[in-house]
């Protein structure tokens, strides 16, 4: 059995013990084949004691179409998690924003060297220099301050003001001056994708939700992917903090805080299909994909591209993005050597546990 460290605040959720709930692998509507041996459930079972009440799901889409999935834990009291539920994917939402930007670059409406001052001059301040380029926003080298962490950060404000609509102006009010000059170093910041989302709306004349649906969700048939609101949607998985269900949490502040950056919900099957589309189905052209996957040294052994990360887990290289939002954690990765996609989501967040599950799963592929 594996146990993660107990955490004492909402940023990293307590982990204790929980009995097993079952969910077997199933055929998808896309004709995917059922795995004979559910190694995913076997691995998840080893992590059942990591949760007080919530749990985790894992979904593997292999290159040949085989799907293997499993789940442990509860969505809400006495309701087990199920793989086909919809989950908040946090910052994995940024992959959608990135692809919308690449589509605008491919259409000639934008370029990697376009600057903030050229596209959205109305947001230029001492906190948001106009010289920052689209490429620097995509690869988190803009220097823009990340305003979420800390007791005086935006995340803590959201926790204490759950019913407040978080506007772009509110977001900026929590930003400090840039941490470094544009292009100097990698420094992750939600501010980068806030600006990119505003660019999408400015150039297209559509709100982000409309552009997302018209350009990506509808053409790809991602019918279980949507932008979150304060109102729970059908078949939505709920999250936990310790042994407290967040089913009745007012998510107005959480979801509006994540506009352009972290407020998309998706089923695991949709998320796996989405990553397949990025790397295999030509949703962006080869030049855009090359830009996205040109990686640079980052921190903690992780390398970053322009809208995607890369690391080695379970002995294999993975292109990935992760996400955290109250109180869900998501990891979605594509293994270029095999064409397999791995999705792990928990509803009682602990990122160490997520990456450990991913590593164990990848070892079996």
C-alpha cells in the first residue's frame, strides 16, 4: 500500500483511509476495444488508503484503441466515483487555450512574435508589459507574476469569497510587478494564459466559450467537455476536503478565477481523446506542433514547451499537462513512443499521489 503525507490546508488535501469501490473497464462509443485484464484497477486499489473520502479515476487509451479504466472512492456520500463522470481539469484547460492560439497563428491572424501591445493594448500596465510576445506567454517565459499562491494571494481570496465573480481586473489586482524580464527564464503563471484568452476574444470577436465550442469541442465531438459554472452539471463528480464533501460549495469564484486558464470540465474519455487529437489528428499543423513540443529546461527536472510539458515517468517520456482546482487534481499525458494516453484525476487533491499512479500505470504500458 502507498500513503502520501497528510496536508493541513486546502492547497494539499488530507489523505487518510477509505474502502474500495469498484468500476470495471468498458467499451466506448467510439468503438474502442475492451481490455482483458484491468491492470488499471489493480494499481488504483494499491492507493485506496490515500483518501479519507474522495478517490481517483484512471483512464488509459492505448494506440490500438484499447481502453482500460478504474476508479476508487466517492463522488459524494455513498455515491462511488465513476469513470464516465465529468471532472474539473484545472490547468489542463490551458491546452485548449493554447490550441485556439495556434489556430489563429495558422490562419494568419496572429504570430508567435505578436506582442501584447499590438493585440490587447488596453491591458498594458506596469504589471503587464506590452513588449511580451505570444510565444513568451505560451512558454511561461514572460515574467508575469503568478498571483495565486500564499495567504495574501488570489487563491486564498477565492476560498474566503466563494460567491464573488473574479474578473480580469480582480485577477490583476493580486499581481505584483513582473518577476523577471520577458524571455529570461521559465516561471509558471496563470497570467500568461489570461492574456492569451483575451487575445482569442479580441481577434475573433467571440467570447471564449463560443470560440472553444465552434473550433474545438463540436468538430472533435467532445460532448462531455464544457466550461464550469456555479451550477453543477449532470453526472458531475464532486470533490472533498478531508471528510467534508464540497458538493454544495458555491463555485462562482473558483470557476471565474479559472477563466481561460483552469475552468474546463471533461470526462476522462474526452480528455484522452483531446490529447490524441493534439498529437495525432492534425488539429494543429506540423509547424505548430513542433513549436509546442520544442522543450526548454525548467525546474524540478521538468521541461516546458509552448503549451505543453515533458518529463519521464514510469521509464517513458511523456508530453503532459496537469491541473489543480478546488479540490480536483488532473494529469493527462501522451507517450510519443507508443501513442498511448494516460489520464488520472482525483477529487481529493494530492499531486504526489497522482504522479505516483501515473508512473505505475506507464510502467505497465
